[in-house]
């Protein structure tokens, strides 16, 4: 009995932790819960709870074969894609997420009282909403008081002070909360739970605070569907409870918003107002998603059968990116699966959905199952037009809830001795083994990411040696990823340029050679890695090898203004002026897509033109150089392209950049511009 109670408590804690798996840290007012602890604790709890629940069940074995039959094709194709993936590290991350999903489903089937699992999800969503409220009321106000100018102040303005809890982006948070709303409504209406009524109001308020229009729309559809069901059943008290949820959520939302930020262009109220104003104008493009999907379709056409590998959407997308709306995620689950796993992946995913449809028809008579299906529909709707399968919490919750319909009546069958007991032990052993491997991998991934983040902060503050140490730690923790090598090589090259000691330069060159040896033979189609390797060879004076890798970088990411600027700058500094101009001309077809206030990489249009003016001056065409510079200044003054954005790779103050361009025009006018390339 003691084991069973402990197992039940741990099961509840496992499912309570799932909503927090948003891929980010959880910053609150005076404390930040690191992603390492969120994901590490979840993995540990899942393994321990599975083992205890297995022991507590005695001779009972979960009837999970139906789920395996429909889930394993998708899982296997995801795992097999590791062979040809354009980013093997990301593919392993995707596989580990599916392993977590498999483990959570197995635990869900082991648990005879499904209410424990579902209430855990609801409780987690409530705590997540409370965290968003704390961020809105306490965290962002304190941050805006501390950061009044510079990079971090601009970052806060771009985020608009919209809470994100432990998610990478507030849309992901809003979508997940909308996913769970039907489950909380079930307990508020049919279970007549006052606590669940309050929980529903808090979760809906959390959706409002994220200001995601898609999430709010889904919540409204869920409320309408629930009201319709209750009216059809003539459940007067249930209908009243739904109205109470709406009233409570409205009052909480008003209290949160009215007491939030008072700045004119900051905060949830500002974000909601702006999105309301642009709702109609953005409807035709679904807020730039059609542009993203158009590029994704082009990527899919190039590798239609097997795709680019699980987790490699960004790398396939780069090759066909037209310069307009860059993204690392597909903003659509079907599009993500199509690009990453091709037609075979789509068929396997559709096969799983077919299994859900087939086995759900006979189980929707149960009230809980009806609301589970409503939650599945809500999550699926969000996934159709936003990024859900890029987030572990969405993936795990989706497979857990849909697995409900694969369970046989009673969900636990009494097994006889002998064969069934051996089968039970074999399944348990396989699941636990997979979970242990996934746990070790995820722990190392989080150590790797923490080291990268520390290195980035150190590099931003100018402590390059400390940054290099952090990047070395990242490489040691996760040598499978190229990112640690890319950042380490970049810092080494920066240090090399300022180092006067020949012995130290020799040490840096030796370490660069080690990085080259570790990365050149990789199968990843990583344009960033190719660019960095090209820079290393340029530093070493090997122009032939540098050209090879620069060409590879532009082949896999032809529309990158940053790449064009860096490569053309290298050619110009080497005296290869015609090669520099030829490289610059490659960017011309993409320039129209960089126009407007929504493309954060517009700064590179100015920088490339500035470089072109320098090249023309070196070729003796000072009139042409002056013309280009004047046009550059005029465009900058008219905000033709974005100058200042934290999302670009070159954060520049608008006023400082305008001052630089005015000085450049003046120097060309009086004929005193240097023949060497000007640096901003």
C-alpha cells in the first residue's frame, strides 16, 4: 500500500512537470529555475515513478500494444533519419523527446486512475499561468527599470513585456494552455469541483496574458463547444459553472492587464491592442505564415520522400529562404513533418492519427474521454498553424492524451503467469532502458546549452578567454553538436586578431586546427559551420580552401545578408575586388524582401551597400561610391530597412549608424575617404 501511494504521488508530479517542458528557463521575480533542473527533475521523476508503478501493479500489465502498433512507425522513421539528417544533434533531440513521450504513455497506461495523470497536467498548467502572472506583474517591471537603454532594453521592447513562463516564445505558452483548458473544464463542470473552476479561470487568464490570437481563438471554440454540450444535455448547473469560468477569467485578466506596464509601447495591454488593430490586415497571410510555408514547400519539393532529418527543418528551410520571413520552426506540424521526414514521415504520422480516429469512436460516450478528445482537437488545431511539435510539452501531452483511445476497456488486463509475465518484464525493461539513455542525453544537452549561454554572455561583455573556456566545456559535454565548435573558432579568431605574442598565436592556431579536424568530416549541412571553417582557412592564408567553404555556406544559405557581407568583406580585404562585387551582386535578388519594418535583418542591406561603396572607391570609382553612400543614408533616414534589432546578428543603435553614414557621405564629398575599408 505504501508503494502504491508513493507511486501515485510521483505519477502526479511527473504530469505536473510536463507543462513546464517549454525548452527555456523559468525566470520569476527574484529567482530563475534553470532548464537543467526542469528537464532533469522531470526525467528522474519519470524513471522512478515508472519503476514504482510497475512494482505497485503486481501481476497486472498495461494493454499498450495498440498504441505501439500505430506509434512505432513514426518513431522508427524519426530514428532512422539520423542516418541522413542535415543536423544529427537536433535529430537526437527529437528522438529523445519521442522517448519521453513513450515513457509518459507507458506510465499513463500503468496508472489505473487516469484522473491522477490528467489532474497533474491541469495543476501544471495552473502553476504555469501563475508564473506568467508573476512575470507580468513583477519581473518585467523590474527589468524595465534596470535596463533603460542598449541591447537588453531593446530586447525587452521587442518582446513587448509579454510573459512566456518557461517557454521560448509566448505563442508556445498560449498554445499549450489552450491545449489543457478542456481538461480543466471537465473537472469544473462534470466533477462539480470549485477548485477546478478556479483553475480554469486562471488558465484562461494565462492564455490572455500571452496575447496569442490563435490560442485565444481556440479557447473561445472550446468554451462554445462545452456550452453546446451542456445545453444539449440540459445541464443547467454545468452551464452556470462555465459562465462563472468566463466571468472569473475576465475579471482576472482585467486585473492583470490594468495593473501591468504603463509604458505606451510596452506590456500585454499594448501587445493585445496592436494585435487587435492588425488582425484584419494580417488575416490574408496568417501573420507571415504563408511566406514561411511557401519556402518550406520549396524545401519539401527538393527532398520529398525522406526529408532532411528530424529536427532539421531550419537547415532545409535556409537553402530556399527568399529573404522575407526567416524562421527556425515550421509554424505547422504537418509542414514540419513533411520537410523533416518527407512523404514517409507524413504517412506514418497520418497512420497514427488514423489509429486515434479508429479507436476513439467507441470511447467517446464517456464524459472524460469526450473532453480528452476536445483537448486533442484543440492541440491539433494549434499545431496546424503554429509551432507545437517543436516543444517537448506539446509532443508529450499529445501522445499521452491520444493514447487514451488505444487502451482496451478497463485499460489493465490481469495476466497469467509465464509468457505474459515475461512479456511484461521485457516491455518494462525496454522502456526503462530507453528512458535512462534519454535522461543521460538530455542532462548532457542542458549542460552543453548552459555552457553556450555562459560563453555568449562572456563574449558579449568582452571576456573572450572566459567565453572560450565555456565553449570548450560545451564541446566536452556535447561533441555531437557543431555549435560549440563554431563559437569556439569564432572567439579564437577574434583573439588571434588582437594577440601580439607569437607563441600565443601558435597555441591558438593549433586549437583552430583541432577544431577543423573535428568538424570538416561531418555530415551536417550546416551553413554556419561552413562559413566559420572558411574564415579559419582565410585566417591561415589558405584562399583555396576558404573559397570552397564560403561557396558551401552560400549554397546552403544563399539569401543570408550576414554571409554575403562577411565573405565579400574577406574578398575586398584580400584585394579581390571583382570577386567581392560578384559576391555582393548575388544578394541583389533578395533585397526587396528585406524591406519594411518586420524583417529584423535589414541592417545587412546597409552594411553590404557600405562595403560596395568601399570597393568602388578602391577601384577608383569615387562618384559611384558617393552615389551608393548617399542612397544608403537616404534609405536609413526613411527606415526603408530595419537598422536596430536584437534578432539581427549586428545590434546597432540607429542614431549611431546614421551618424556613421553621414560622416561617410561627408568624407566622400571632400575626397578624404580612406582607400581601406571603413569600419562602423
